[in-house]
């Protein structure tokens, strides 16, 4: 049962008459949390409509997408198979252990094999198997992500800010913007020149100017979490009782605070941050390293 997300005011972010709220999508479900349900819902419907018996998708050892897909598929009465980037180690990551617990079959591929998704689909294609791209990327994922803004009244906000991984959620959000609004994406990746186009290719050209991609808050690269980031996560919890993850939302919130401090926003602007979930990714950290 999904819970309706709430909006939390971030009082410590409010400076120069700039107000900041966060949409707590992490609270809608304990497993299929954050943006995952929105990105998956139409794929699941399409799979069932086409008589599929199994959902297949792709991800790394710490993929929030695969965990959510494993349980969502199970609840929809479908089997699931995950193609994993990297060979199996002696101990599965907490993420993959959870996916397996929810019934997902795991197939490990070398990093070289993983790069050729078309070859994987051809090799593993079978009747009743429905493939979903990594991260839910694609038209149905974008359409689902657009539904996020239907949970609230977004009209008071001048800026929507979200993390960008595959670009699916950002593309969906961009399609919903009013003329007075700007979407800022905080990249979780380092030096990915294709990322902006991954977002814009789903959107009509007349709204391309309403999107900015900020690439300076990756903390060294995807899933990198140096001590400075972990300290920020602890401090943010003390200030706002806001749990964040090491891949996306911690870097997102840090980026917003830095942009406020460097006058990227004007007096009177109102910012909405999208909490995209992913907290299970913190299970890879040593126990007790974070207070939440």
C-alpha cells in the first residue's frame, strides 16, 4: 500500500527569503520507495497487458531499481530476473541479497558483456519475458515520473531540483513544468557528456531552456562517498531529521545548499527538492556510520 508523500519544510535552507521544501517520496513505501514506483508502474501495466510472465532488467550491485523491481514484480504476480554488472563476489551486496529475497533471479555478467544490452536481450529473450531498461529509462518510465507532480500543487515553486542518474525522472518532471518554473538536475555522475541529452530527448524543444544540469556535486563520481559527504549527511540529519543516501539525495541536498549560498537563486524564489528514495543503498556502509 503506497502512502501519499508529504512536503517537509527545510528551515535551515531558508536564507535571503528563499524558501526550500522537500517532497518525501522516500516515505511512500518501505521498499518500492522514492521515484521507483512512478518509473515502474506503466512498465508493469504494459507487461501484464501483453501477457508477460517475467520482468527482466539491468543494474549494478547497489541498484535501487532492481530491489524495487523485484518486489513490485512479485506483488504484480510476475517473476523477475536481474542482469548484474560485474561478476559475483563471495558475499552478495545487501541490495542484491534483498532483490534475491524478493524472488529475483540474478545473472552476473562481466562489465564488457553488460555494455551490450542488445546482445543480452537477444541471448536471453524468451516467450513471456518483458525487458525494462536500466533505471526504468524510456518513454513509459518518463510518463510515470511525470505523475510525481500530481501528488502535490507545484504551482508555488519557482524551481524543482532533483538528482539525475539515468535521466528518467528529470525528463518526466520537465514535461510538467509551468512557464514560470525551472528544473535543475544534480548529476550523480562524473564527466558524462551524454546525460543532458538523455533528459532532453524525451521533451519538446520549447521547454529545453527550462532545464539546467549541475555537474559539480558528484563528490568524486557515482556512489563515491568521501568522509566529507558522510559528515554532511550526519549534520543534515541533526538539523532537519532528513535521511539521505550516499548516491543521490545527499549530493542533491548539498548542491542545493551550495547554490543558495552562492546566490544561484533570487530573493523570493521557492525551491522544491525531490527526495528520490534510495536509502537502502546506505546498507553497504559500516553499521553505525550514520545515525539513521
